[in-house]
C-alpha cells in the first residue's frame, strides 16, 4: 500500500493518497477521498461524503461530517468541531447536507466550531475556541464567539506564503525595504506617501498636490464613514484603477496584497496616504468609530473594473506579463 493505516485504525475508503498516514482508532468511511501526504491523527472520524486535499493535517478528536471539503495544506486543530445541519433532529436527515469548505492553507484552531455552510478563505487563521457563524475572507485572522476579524496574515507572519501559491510580477518585491521609516515600506508597488503637515497656534493643516504627491490624476473621490468598527470593507482589486487612501479623521487598517506578498498599513493621520495600484487586493478593517476615509480614484466608477473573488485575482496576477 502507498499509504499507512495503523493496525488499530479502520480505513474503509479506497481513495487515499500516497504517503498519507491514518493513525490508531481513526475511522474513515467508504467514499471519503483523502489526498497525498496527509496526517489523520488518533480518534478522527471521517464520513463518506468528505474530501480532504493534499498535505492536510487533522489532529486528534476531529469529526469530518458529510459535506466537509478541506483543501490542500489545511491544518485542523485538536477537537475542532464541524457541523452540516442547521436544524438537526434525531432520525431526520435533510435531502442534502450543507457544504462547509476550508480553502488551501487555512488553519482551524483547537476546539473551534464551524457552523454549516461556511467557507474559510485561503490562508485564513481561525483562533482556538472561535465559533465561526459566517464565512471568513482569505488570510483573515478571527477569534471569539461569534468569531470576528482581528487581523490579517501578512509578510511579517512566519509561513504566510502558501507553498505553490500563484505569484505575481517578478519585479514586485517589497518596495522601499530600506526606507528610513519601516512603516513607509510597501508591498509590491503599494506604498505609503508622507504628505506635508503644518502646525501653528491657529491649528494644523495637511496638503497634497495631485501632480506632485499622487502617482496619478484623480477623476473621482469618495468618503467612507460611520462604519461599525468590527466590520470589514474593500476586499477587492481593480484591473486598471489606481486608488489613494487618506484617513482624514480617526484610524483604519489596510491590507495590501499583490498576489504574492501582503502587508498591513495603519492610516491614523491626515498626512499619511496609501497608494494602491491596479491589481492590488485591498481590504480595510478596524475602523475607529470616528473614522473618515477619503479615497481618490484614477477612473470613473466601472463595475467591470472590480475583481471581487480572491482566487480569480490570484489567477489573473499569476498570468500577468512578467509573473
């Protein structure tokens, strides 16, 4: 056999990839599909309509019920709980169980609970004991009950780049790495811009000249305000449109992702601007209650310019010239 099954395990599936190990007291039902080089630890139960990708680790005490789909390089911590029926009753089965998807590279912390039908995005991190009631965006870090976004996985976090993840332009290394102020370093071609600020007894003034301080000529602006502080906005990229973000009041965090590298920026002063070029996945979150975010755009509004699916964005970034 190309995979290993412990003598005290019961593996009834004939679809188990090479190099996978099924340890003691695990039970895998017929029909389950398990990929290559997986580690199925002691006491794991896997029903028949379950798909597990390659190089995935399932720690002790986990049950994967019908409808669970785990991608490649997923980590499921001890006693994490999946569910597949929003209204369970004894001896009553729905016509079809809800499908719960954990995308490539995501991690589920110990004792976390996932409600039926949620999707955990690529590279996301679910904290130990979290109760996930809604789908989680790619690379988000969520904790609590109900789970809330508290951060995003970035280049500053060890192991954040997924093995085999599509890249982007070869020249899009982290820009300004040697900048005097590390907070002004960019990711890809996204970068922070310091705007002038003048302070005297009459108050403070911050100013920017479009031709000198912005890398494009704006044709549109919009303001974002009155955002509940726990909610997330953005989560999209533009094909051609540049954006320049300034938090004129309060603070907001921005994640910039070029498809290979990710960096988080804090906009908390009107003299700090952030340029997001085309083909940069941008996410804004942790708005302070008084935050007012001013955004300048290089193009008029065009729904067709938006890329709202992260996997589609990664594919387009990888296919771009020079990728």
